C-alpha cells in the first residue's frame, strides 16, 4: 500500500495499489481542531464505505465528510468553510487530502 502525505504530517490518505483494491482500501482521515476542542482524527469518507476498520479511533462528522466530497469536486476552501461551518484551517486540510485522493 502506498502512503501519500501532504506538507502537514498529520494529514494522510492511503491509496490502494494492488489488484484487490477493496480489501486494501484504508479510510482516509485527517487531524482537525473543530471549534474550541483539541485536535482529533476525523474520517473523511463515510464509515460504511470502509472495508476494514482502519483508523477505527477516528471520529465521523458529517460536515467533514461533506467538505471532503465537495473538495474532491473542486470547491474552493473559503466556500467550503462558509458552506459547512468548519473553521478555515480545517477546510484547508480537508481540501489538501481531497487533492491527494484525486492524484
């Protein structure tokens, strides 16, 4: 499995590389600080799409998932922040992970 990271080491997105892609798919996740709380790991995909419990400790927030989908479709980070109500730094990290998933 090839691991891709962007400049922030807390952001990772694992992509499948072998012939059996579904069994090796790892749920993409990112560390975010939402609101006044501490930084936590959030899943970027819907938990039901993950074939195995990779990053099982990661929380699921529908706003993060929505921002990830919209970022994959090319939405601007400022627009993502306004539309989902997420902090701008979180939108930047999510957009970075989405860019890696399209690569």
